[in-house]
């Protein structure tokens, strides 16, 4: 299994925290691919020894971008590249896990997430049914077809694209992960699903400082 994430300079610290948490639970950093949207963050990660970092594009959007519905926002301009990146890396490494930078690993989930023919997604309930912040892909032809179709569509937020396409055409290969083991931010913080959580995902929290402060409150800030 390979691992993939992406960021710009505004997400550098929270990405480092995610990578440190992965190391702490025994995930090999040589298996990480980190798509960098600007040269500054690419050089910083290479200097830190993360040899899986690669420069995806040079972008003027180096600051952290808050989530928004605004289709013309910096946030949308960044996340619309997500499926393109996944498509590029999946061609070479079909057994691939996508991890957003605002995630922390509490346990190593590889044993229970490896070897499935279905495509595995965290759920964003009570929001979207599918969360594209934590996904596990495989080498089946239908998984490849799903990624190519999403990768060809940069019209919207990556999560909106997946929820529009996924259950309409690929319902038979989609499996939603347990909210007890892989809770989104709403389930973890507001429903108290902490005891069995293998990851913590600080979606449902707006702003980089608020996300970092939540990790610090939980004792999950490692840098």
C-alpha cells in the first residue's frame, strides 16, 4: 500500500503532524507520496527528508484556504486538482490510500484496509455520504474507471464530484468505513466516537488554527 496527500505552504505544519503520526504508528515514510502545489513547500519537505515529495504545480495560492461553497474561491481552485493527482499516482501505484493533511493516525489501519476489491471511503455524515478526505483504492478495472472519470472532471469540489458520480454509477464497489473506527470530525467531537478511533479527521472544523488547536487539546500534536 502506498499513501498520497497534497498541500500548499499554508498546510505545511498540519501536514508534518499527519506524517509524524503515521510514523509513530509504524507506517513507512518511503511509501508516502506528497504532491506539493508550490516550490517552497516542496523544498521544505525534501529538506526534512521526505523523499516522496514531488512538485505538482507552482501555484500562487500558498496560503491555507478555508472550505467554502464559493465556486470561485481559492479553496475550490486547490481541491479541483485532487482527482487529477490521484489519477496520476494511481496509474503506477493502484493500491493507494488518500489522506487529507488534517488527519492524525492513532493506530495503523493497514491490516484491516488492505486486500479489498471495493473502494473504501470515510463517510462525511451528516453531511455528504462520502468523504473524500480518507479513501482506499485498489487495482480493479472498475476502481481505475472511477478514478479516471473523477480525474477528468475538475468542475467542482472533489467531494461533490465523488458524491455525484459514485452512487450513480459505481454503487456496487463503494463501501463506507465504520464511523467508530474512522470517524469524521462531527462523529469524533460531537458524537463522542473516540474510544475505537484509528484516525482523527479534523474536518467539520473551520480554519487551520482551530484544527491545530483541536489536535493539541486531544494530545495529538506531534511537532
